[in-house]
C-alpha cells in the first residue's frame, strides 16, 4: 500500500505541508517559520543538516508521510540519530505508514552506526505515546526541554548575560 523512499529535493513543498499539518495538530501552527527555500538549503545545500524519508501511496504516488531526522552527539553515548518529526497525514493514519517510516528510520540509525535513536513526544499525544510503547521505547519524563530563539539570543548577547 505504501512505499518508503529517501526524500528528494523535489519533495520539499509537500514535506513542509505535512510539517504544517503536524503544527496544526499540535496546536501551534503559528510557530512554523521554516520555508521551502530554507529546507532546500538545509537538506540539499553544501552542508546538509537533516535527512528524511517519505511514505508514498503506491496507487497515486502521493506523499502521505514523512520522517525527518538528523544527528546529534551525546558525550555519554556518542553519535545518536534524532527523529525530529514523523508525520502521516490524518486521512492515512492507522494503515501502517507510520510503522514503515519508523522502522526505516530505526534501520538508518543502525546503518549509520549510531548508538541509538532519540525523539520527543508531547505528553498529551496519546496515540503517539501508545505507538512508541509498542516498540518498548523509554519514555523519560525527567528532562525539561529548553530553547532560545535567535532573536532572543541576539538581545541577550547585545546587552550581556551577567
């Protein structure tokens, strides 16, 4: 029913649509500031920082799901594959595309000799939590996510942080 393949530059407009669909599902559509141009440069420019797989509906050729990943480094564990987003368009959920994408991403982790795979899930996203539990994933509620936006960093550095 679905074919999983490595993402290509031509897929980016659809990938961004699916990212926006995820942001809407996560009740934060206004948070998406990424663009097709940024994704093309960041994924296919001179220094790619992410990769992705797409789930394609065999009958129509339509991209109905994505798995976006990149690498991070743990001082404790070494090279890790970080699953940034896995998205299946709402009308196609429950038919196995998510499992195929997740399985392919796990295989990529092994192919690239990473020490493991990491990702995040919102604490209210029960369908995703239950999906990951089927894999026996360690769901760690101990760590707190932290971030600063570039404009905030600029302000902090311009006035000093002491």
